[in-house]
C-alpha cells in the first residue's frame, strides 16, 4: 500500500517537472514576471537563482571553493555555497520536484513487498499507479487551457 501511494506522488512530481519544462503551455504561463513563482519556477529565469551577477553579468569562477574539497569547480560564482550542486533544489521548482521525486522513488524501492506474488502483475499495477496520476496532472491540472 505504501509503495502505491509513493508511486502516485512520484507520478505527480514527474508531471510537474515535465510541465515546468514547457512553461509556455502550463497553468503558470500567464503569471506576471514580478510573481515569485515566475522567477523561481520558469526555467528561462530560474537558472539565475544559482549564480552571482555584477551589473547584470554572470561572474566566471576560476577558483576551487574550499567546501568542494577539490572535487568540483563551478564554472561561475555560486549565489551561495552548493547552489549548483547539493542545494540546487532550493534555487528552482524543477530541481525541487526532481529531489522529491528521487526521494520518493528510493523510498518506494526499499519499501516494496510483492503484492500478488507475480512480478509481471505487480509491475503492471505499479506502472499504472505511476502513470495514471502523471497523465492526469500533466494533461488536465497543469495544462494551459487554450
């Protein structure tokens, strides 16, 4: 039962991720540019939340940050530590839904117990529990009504 609920939630998160990618065809398309969700959710503008700018120009970074322990060197100066890696989910809606989706999928995997004792039947049922909410949210609730 828990896996079913988790997969329903994962399908909803995936619908949000996919619909955000095509912002112009979503329920958010007509938001004013001053709206916080427009700046945080729109992939055409939300990338700005990850980096520092000076006079409207992105700052190129040539140094290794101590908090990456030499393992990663961002191309540009981050707005705050880890804003392009571990904390990227704070900077925009797509990455937040991706992080939630991934957490749900991992929980579903570790929580799975056979339902009917037949892997093929379980697979079909669980795919429906994922795809039905995905399609409903993507095609109905998140779609810009033309």
